């Protein structure tokens, strides 16, 4: 070790335990050689001294520029993991998010009643809608949410449907479920700020329910253009940390003429007039304006069909998760001797999927291609990127350093977002969702900024 690098001794590949140790040693070689180029010797020695066995185990996965080298990683991740939770007992407090990495908007099947922070529970038997969500945790609450649901009835109260996990498929890039009460299958995929539904109605009448899920004291609006089939509106639903003029605008393009079956100021039910049993519905949202929501729709979906969007989202997830590849011992060799290894690999990528959801982007791109967002202090329109929905109390030790090492280009933009927050509010965020939430102690944002700086991520 005279040159400061690790030099592991070669071990026979046909020895399972030795192979694991060799894999860990090779990983330490790569990680520390990368860090050595970034850090001075004193800092590097501190990092080396504080490397724990847990970190060594995690870092048996190594960074690779060849995305997807291990195949379809997006299909290994299980978004349903961690969803069998309740207020009293958590097994993860997670929900199956259909999204793009760090996307502004997530979509999830909703089994809980409106306002329930445990919006999807694995042990539930009914689905109430497909919900746009920005919820980072049930304890922090949601904001900018509404739901959409295919139905066989003009009565919004009858849109709820029984479902079975046998007829449900959850992937980071797509969610599909059979709605038994309506004899209808629906799939949803997402971009950063938009979503698309592929609906196959088996019932005679084809209805669509849009519910702004009003919260006490919140404002909302929903309108229908029956000729074009466009449903538009806004909601001010939030759990705190927003400016006085906070609004989430939405556009729902049903693809053809509709007939309003029932409507009030928060829920609308429309009947699709097309004779086809199949429907392709496009959705966009914006925290800036309805016009920006339309622009987001054009920029991110445009004329693309559903299959194209699914494939694009799948490709992005594979490339993003493909930065980390399980290398040694080779997965196939390990799985032959221990079938549980394959399950462990799936668990790893399921966890990585979760790690790539937050902090989420909270900026949009105007027609000139400039990044813009609304200040969470006064609601003014500001230039630059903005990221939110993370509590540095929970993430400064592991998640943010991981992003700095594996996704430095994304971390750079997050650092720019932190500076935007400071310039607009006078503070770096500690728990933002979407703005300052006045909870958690300490000054953990300083650790986030410092860790990025010493790794060469500087703005």
C-alpha cells in the first residue's frame, strides 16, 4: 500500500465465501482510488478510517458508466416493497410511485380515503383512484394532489373498485391493475411532470372521474370542455410550507368529446363519447400556471403514444440504476449456489429505486428552455432549479453522499437549488415540503453543502 491504494490479493472464483471477500476488496480499490483523485490525503485517511462494515457491504456494488449492463434493472425493483404499513406499525411507510428519477410529480394507486397519509396499503382490497402525489412521508403530508379513476358509473361514489394483487403489476415506470367492479384494466406511466393512462374498458359505459380531493379550507376549480374532452382546474391542497398564492394546476386530455355526467366544484364525472373501448388519457400539472401545464404536456408527451412513453421511462430507469452494477462474485455464479442471492439483488435495486425518488425537482422549463420555479416564501416566479421533499436530518449521512458519488451531475443541480432557496428565503432548507416546514433540529444542510464541496461539486 505504498502508493496509498488498496491492492487485494487474488482469490479463487470458485470459492463462494472467498469470492464475496474478493468482491469487497475490489470495490474498496475502486472507491478509494476514485476518492483519492478528489480528496487530499488527510481527508482520505479520515474516510478510510470511518468506513464501516455496513458501508463495505453496500459498496460491493460499483459504479459503471455502461448503463443497464446487468439487464433490465427496472424490472428488478419492486415498488410494492414497504407498503404493508399502518399508522400504528410501519414496514416502510412507502407507496408504489410511478415516476421518473427525481421527477416533480409521482402517481400512485390510492386505497386509502382522501386525506389518508397511508394512501396505498398492501392489505387493502379496494382502489379509489390513481392519485397525483408529492408526499415524501405520511408524517409530512401531501400537497398538489388530485385523482383520476376509470369507472362504469356516472356516480362518483361508485368509482371505487375491488382489485387483486394477482391482477396488479407495479414497476417504477408503469402500474397496471384490473378494476373488477368495472371490468376495466388501466395502466399508468409518468414523465417528470406528466402522466398517461391506457384504459381498456370492458363495461358498456365509459366514465372518467376527476377528484380534486378538497381539504378543509382549500380552494379548487374543475372545468370541462365537452367538445375537446379537456378537463382543467387547480387545487390548493397542502400540508404547510407554501406561499399564499400556492396552486397546483392540472390538465386532463381525454382524447375526444365527452359528456358531463355529474359535476360540483371539486369532482367531475364525464362519459367518453368514443365508441372504442380503449382510451388514451394524457395528464399534466404545473405549480406555475395552467398555460405552463399545457407547455409541460407538449414538451414531455406531445404526440407520443402510450407504448413510447413506457419504453422511454423504462430506459431512463435502467440507465439511472445501471450506474451501480453488482459485480463480484458474479450474480449468476452466486445464484447457482444460493438462490436467495437473486432475491437480495432485487432488494438492493428496490432500495435504490427509492433512493432515486427524492429530493424531487420542483422547477419547470419555460418556452425559451429556461428553468423556472415559484418561491416558496412569497410565490414570486424565480429563475433556476429547485429541489424539495427531503429532510436532511434523515438524509445527510447516506443519501446525499451517495448521490454525490454516483450522480454528481444531478447533485450539482441540487446544490444550485439549495442556493436558490437561500437567496429567496434567507435560509438553507432543513426539512422542505415544498417550502420550509419548521421541524427537525440542527443545521444538517451545512453537512450536505460541505460533502458536495469536498467531492468537487461546487456552484
